[in-house]
C-alpha cells in the first residue's frame, strides 16, 4: 500500500462536450513528488477504461477500476494487475471543491459507480 498527503488536488473536465475528465492528487505542485492521476475520455466507447498514472511510472496504465473509496478527507483506489496496488491519499478541501471532486470521480469511475462515497 502506498500512502501520502496531497497538498494539491485538482480536477478538470471538458465542460462544453463532456468528453474528457481528469483528477490529480499530488504531494506538492512540483516535479518529483508522489501523485495519483486518473483520466477518462468519452469521445470513443471504451468499456469503462480509465488511465491511471502515478510517480512509479511502471505502475501506470489503462484499467477498469473496480474498487475505490472517497471520504471527506481520503481517497483510496485499488489498481488491478501485476503492477497494480492500493493507493491511499489524504487531502483537505473546502466543501464546494469536495462536491465537485465527488462528481468528477463518479463520472471517471463509471456508472454503476465503482466509487464508494462516505460523506
């Protein structure tokens, strides 16, 4: 299991066409730090595949994520495969940004949601 405290949490989406979404958790906003990035595109049907990337590039790749949990101050994700693993990211966000984070993560991880939300 890999754990870290994210000082920077960002999310983006293609607001006009709603074809591309991304969430980034990183220790600091600088190169060479621990991070978790999730991306998903909706331009081409892909069967629910998300792109997962982290600071250990050999663990990065495209996967169908089956298990993730989000609470008010923590995100957990299990990445399948030989090089997968579990990441636990602690963070702090104001309420408005947390609501937006929940929405974007729910879209990225798919419907029915593979994201368990607590809080």
